[in-house]
C-alpha cells in the first residue's frame, strides 16, 4: 500500500528567520502478509476444542520526505512509518460443551516507532521505540436459560505493564500507560419472539339461537362464521 503526501512539520525560511510549517512531507509504502485460520483440535461427547489465529506481518518504510528533527530538516527515506508494528497477532483456544464456553486469547503486538525521525529514547519519554507487548485474556460463559446468558472475563490476566503511544503534546511529553488487569461480568437476556396475533376475522366465532318458529323447534345454539348456519329443524337459524 502506498500513501503519498503524508502530513508533517518542516522548517522554512521566511524573510530573515525560519518558522515551522505543517505541510505534506513525503511518501510511504507498506508491505505485509495477513494470515487467519481456525482448526478443530478435538471433538467428541458434545464438546469441541478449537484453535484460531489472525496474524499480520508488516514492513512500512518512507520512500521520500523530509521532516524537522533536532532543529533541522532531515531526510526520513528508509525510516519506519510511525505507529505501524512489525507484527500483530491474536491467537487463542476455545472450548465448548453444551451450554458452557471457555476462551483463552493471547495478543501480541510488535514494537513500533512513535515518530518518523529517531530511535534513541529521550529523557522526557516523548521519543524512542514503543516496545512489543503480550496480553492474555480469559472469558467464560454459561447459558443459564433458553434466553439468558452469563459471561465473566479477565483482561490482561497477568497484569502486564505496557504502553502504545509516546505523545509529544497534550497531555504532555511521555508515555500513555494502558490498563492493567480488569474483571468484567455481563448478564444478557433476550425476550422470546412474540407471535403475531391471529386476525380477528379468523378468531371470532359468533353464536345464535335457532328461531325457526316451528312447533318442536330444537332451540340449539348455532355457530356462524360469516354466514348463516342451518339448524336440524330445517329453519335458516337466523339470529
């Protein structure tokens, strides 16, 4: 993937002095491979164990451009593109048995550059490589009823300390620490589908008495559905 005219900052001479100008500074190219797959490791007795992964490998480099660094404009040709890790992987195992599910997810993010121009870390932490990190999450779920499910999850199981950015501006130079271990629980209930009511023209039944006005009339109740029924006396059974 090629991206042209990326945005950045350069020094330009204006009259007798120089000033910082934010403008288009160069082009970059990213190459990579993305892999994804799922495998049934074991299955039997109403249970199954599955393994899955989604992994990407990237090589992102500047092919042209100049940015300001240490008070001067410097070429970034060949430098790594900022915030693009070398490797990203989400892999895990999932065990399912009846109403129960247990999942283990391991996430790995390779190191990345926070800026275009430097690798050496600074005292204020605003520049330098963003180290690689690995996180482990665990989730368990149980379907307690036909339309109800309970889930419990632990994020960052081993409470790893890591960060993903080195901001140079707000909220100040340094690193942004990410969340430590966290526990979350979710209870979900879905209302069953309510069938549509039967149209009244099909559901209502009307009854009437036989009124044939003959001697010995049966007097039975006659059911009508949009029409007049006959009674066994021979009358029309009109209500």
